[in-house]
C-alpha cells in the first residue's frame, strides 16, 4: 500500500530495515571518501581517540539514506516520495564499529500542504540510526516532498 501525504501523521514512527557493517566495508568506503587513519588502518586507529577502527560518519549517513530509499520509499512502506528538499541537524552521537548492526528509525515530525501545487505536501522526518543496544549513533531531520492523493 502506497503511503501518500494524507496517510502520514506527525508522531507516527516506522522501523526501516537494518544493516551490519564489516571491517572491509568500513575500510573500503573510507579509502574512497574519508581516508582518515582511524577509518582505514587498524593499527593507526588503536592510537586514535577511538582506540580501534571506526566507520566514517559519512558511511553511516549513506547507509541511512540507502535504508530510507530501499525500505521506506521503495520497500514495504512505499512512500509516494517526489524528492527531497534537504537535511538539517545532522549529528553523530556515537562511533560505529565493525560488526555493529544499525537500524533506521523514522518519526514524522511535521507536515504541511504546498500552497502553490495541489499535488504535493512537505513532510519533515526525523531519521535515527540505532545500534543493536538501542543507542542512537546518528540523527538528522529530512524535508521531503510527498505526493497527495
């Protein structure tokens, strides 16, 4: 069943899939996009403030976007998403390590109809990546355009 603007109520929450990070994935992503030693080199990471290899925050962000698309927009929730307007309040709360399993949780914060186009509305989501212990490791607010019926 497709979720349209009218189906989304502030306060509603959704769980949108999980992903487990491997050491190799963490290193591969970081080598290409965030080549800091504590993301790419286990020995160097031991000397960092983390004391061990950790995932790039950008990697965690990208995984949250992937889960939002594959599990919420295209997946079982089938959001009638028309596009995004941006993200705010991006925060990394805790480091992510090899073997951590992260789950995307979404809450609808607010919505409003477009004043100029009857076919759409604007929805503000809070997205949280939560580890297997229930600890939030990343949070952000996204602003999406959602089709109206």
